[in-house]
C-alpha cells in the first residue's frame, strides 16, 4: 500500500467513520424505539462524508458545488414534506434521482478516462451506467404510475419478454465490446440510451398491485449501481452504502414477492403483471347478508376482541382518521382492538403501518400477518376495510384460483366477519371473493369513511 | 485486476453480508422508513459528483457533475426529512387506560 498524504489519510478516516455510522443507522432501524437514533447516525455520517470531501485536495472550484448543493436542498425539502399517501411515488422518484446521479458520474468518468481503461474497470463502469440508466427511467415510470399521471393498467403485447430481453442483451453486448475496445467512444451513448428505453419497457406491463415488489426491486438496482460507482471511484464508503441499499431492496423484494405468491425468478426478471386474470365466471346468484351501521355498532360494542383488517381502499377513501376514532371508541368500551397488516396492504413495503401511525394508532396494535393469523379463531369480529384479495379464502382452498397459494389473513375464522365495501364488484385482481357469501359474513355497503363515521356515531349514541 | 478493485470486492462482499443480517432484523413496521433511509444513505454518491464539479477536468464532467450533485442532494435532504417525519409518527399506546 502506498503511503497516503496527511490530508488524504484524514479523508479516508472520515469515510471509515461515516461507513460505521451508516451501518449503525440501519441497525437502529430494527425497532421503533431506536429508529430515530438511526436517522441521526445517518445524518452525522453524511455530514462528515460531505464535509470531508470538500477538503479533497483536487477541488479548485467551490462556487458551483455550493450552488448545486443549495438547488438540490431546495428540491429535497418539498420532497421531504409530501403526504404519507404519496410516499411510494416520492420513493420511486428518489430512486430515479439516485440513479441519475450515478449514471451522470459514470458518463463523466468514461469520457475523462478513455481510452486508458483496464478491462475490469470498464466492466464495472458499464454496469454502473446500464443499471443506473434503466433504474432512472424505470423509477420515473413507476412514480408516474403511482401518481396516476400514467395509466396504472398493465400494457402487454405478444413477445414482450423477447423484446425486453433483446434490449437488455444489446446493452450487455455493447458493454462487452467496450471492455474489449475501451477507445470506442461512439458506442458509449448507445449503451446509455438502450437501458433508458429498457427501463420504460420493463415497467409498462406492471399493474398497480405489483408496485410494492417493483419499488423494492428498483431500490435494489439503485443500490447496486451506486456500489458499482464505488468500484469506479475506488470509494469504499460508496461500495458499502450501495451494498447496504442493494441488499435492503433485495430482501424487501423477496418479502413482497412471497406475500404476492410470485416466484423469485419472476421478480428477478421483472415479469410482473403477467397473469391476466379474468374472473372465472360462476354467474349463479349467491346471497349475501348486509347490515346497517346501527347493527354493526351493536355487534362491535358487544365484542371482546376485534381485529381490523385495513387495505389500500381504506387509504383511498381517506378513512384512516375515522378508523382511529372507531379504535378509540371501542377501546374506551374495553374492547381489545388490533390491526392485522398484510405485507402488501399498501403501495410499498410497510406503507399501511405508516398510514395508520399517521392517524395516531399506536404501533403495538399493528400486528403482522404471521403473528395475528393464529388469533382469528378467538376473535369476535374481524372488520375488513378496503381490503379484498388479501382476505380471499380461495387462496387457501381453491386450486383453480389465480391467487391460489398467496398467503392471506384468515379473517373467515373469526366469529363474525364484517366487510365495508362500496358494492359487490370484484377486487384489484378481478377475482370473486367467497368470503362475502359465508353465513357469518355481514356486508356493510358504503363509502369506507362515511360508514366508519356512522358506526362511531352509533357507538357514541349508545353510550348515553 | 488491480489490488484496489480486489479490495473493493472484499468490501462489497462483507457489506452485502452485513446488510442482509441487519435488514433481516428490521421490523416490517418500519419497512417504508427503511427504504427512504437507505435511499438517503445511498445518495452518498454525491461525494463522487462533488469531486467531479470541484476538479473541473472537462466541461462535460463539470456540467454532468453539477446535475448529479443536485439530484443526489435532493435525495439526502428529502430522504432524511421524510424518514424522520415518518418515525416521529410511530407511538406506542398510552400507558394509562381509562
């Protein structure tokens, strides 16, 4: 190892400390009690790393660095204050920004270094640029779909996978060519543009329900591209941050794909939304039992244990604050109320927990699927609000169902099931839900927010 | 292959393993803030962009560097802000029950 000059050594030590702080930051995320320490550790590490970099010996021009930092902060602050329902699209957008940064730096490094680039370095540089640019457009597409400026409906056509595979292999082929001919500068722009197109094509066939998986996967790609950038710049701090981010996104996409009952290869190759399901038409009339808010309030008030099952429909109806009022009213009467959270009960991993926490529902009442499923037989009332497919017993019993095998919340094991729903239309995946036809299921037809509000009113009236 | 790249591979491998072990322990309650936090940390890529701008080796690298600094800084600032906002919302039930 060559001796480092004093200044350079100091910088490396600062990066070392920042790396440790980043690892601690994620470690403290393990529990809500320590999580905010995690943010402070991350912020301190970031501050040290940026501050240290500004002392870098090669820097001759500070003016534009400061201007860029100020503009970036100006964009970042409003992005830090979006609504909690908009967090998924904000997250997708920030994956796009991260990938943009990585791609631009990779491009700049390419033109600064060629033609004197060793083969392995060129391979990493190509990987950085390819991953970065496909993540950039892919994340923009995902953000557009989540924000509903782009159609959420999956767009599929014949031979889609072949076309996508073709674009990806051309990009990889160009990378191989560059490794062999590092001076071929004219090839480089093509190697950037093709993954940009691929990123768009990759997200086109994906529907809204698959967004939690997609966001996690893009998160992983963004991390890996940053790690590749770390190799290019010989920055161990960046390699570590990228590896942490990459493995985090990877783990989350595995969790999400399991929760959606999709195979792992399915996730890796981005072949989401392939299952174009049509409700297998059992057109015979089945009867459902419905109930009024008054009846529902009576049953809830008489219960000992209630489990509320929120789905994204609850958030769409902006009903979470009303649900909190219901939670308070029932808790005051001595009813034990908990929430059953399915891993994909939102638009990104953990989204439902954030939405309920925002409505001031204590987090120790938010129970994961695996921990609460065993409790449904001892539950008096399971109240389903805006959730459908994650409660569909066909996933467990009906082998012909498109969602067969998907882990679900066993709500039908509760003594009484109540489902707040606008009408009898099938859910997101277009699959009929046998839960609604059981004898112990009561359908509460109406808007989630309005209906919960009426129940709360009834409960308040009864207490006098 | 240079020794710097080899060292990098070792670091990557170790950090990957640490990442797996740590992230596995993160409560699913916090998966959304986890993602916004890793996003903010990932924006440490800003240091590479800062050096590009500061060294001003070519006009191209200078301009690309400026855009890259802007993009990454918005992630740093926005990412930490929203993670903190989310975590502040997570409260446990009040110990006093009427």
